[in-house]
C-alpha cells in the first residue's frame, strides 16, 4: 500500500437495515446491502486505509459512524497528487440503480450529493472482480 497521498474507495457491506446516527449530519435509515465510499488521503493512503479498517477508533468523520456497523470488504487506491474523490463519487452515482441514502455524507467540503453511494443487494459485477 502506498504511503503517498491519493484517492481511495471502500466497498462496504451493511448486514442488516439499520438506523445510524452520523454525527452532526443526522440519523438515517440505511438499507442492508453494498455501499461505496470515496475519499481522499492527503497525508497518506496507507494510514487512512489502516484507520478505516481498525475496529476501534474515535469517531471523527462521517464514515467512522457507518463503519461501526458495517464491514469493509474491499478497497481501491490511486496514488498521486490529483484528488479524484469527487470525480469518483459522481461517476459511481451515475451507475444504474445507485441511490443516495444520506445526503452530504462525506461531502461537507465540496458540492457533491454524497460520497457514500448505495448499490443494493449486490455490488456491480466489476466492483468485486480483479
């Protein structure tokens, strides 16, 4: 895993429908299924991914609240100075059958609808193929 800065995406599975409080953003009813969360790591991809994978951590970002109830099953990274966070989130939202469950999730510092995209019962086939 690169220690450099870059953009990442987490493929996440929520095993059952749940009402989850996402800090000051509010409480949302999240359906069971697969989600994609897109973020950037300006101080290092390895450290950011490792933090997301830790089971116990102080809740700081929106994703911390969600990951307390869900499991990361896969992640992708792109190392580089370019920040593709918004581009990836907008691209994922353009895929068929995606939904925004929590508006502005992970998108406090941009104009995106969300950075947590719901895919439903199964992730797109390309999401889990190597």
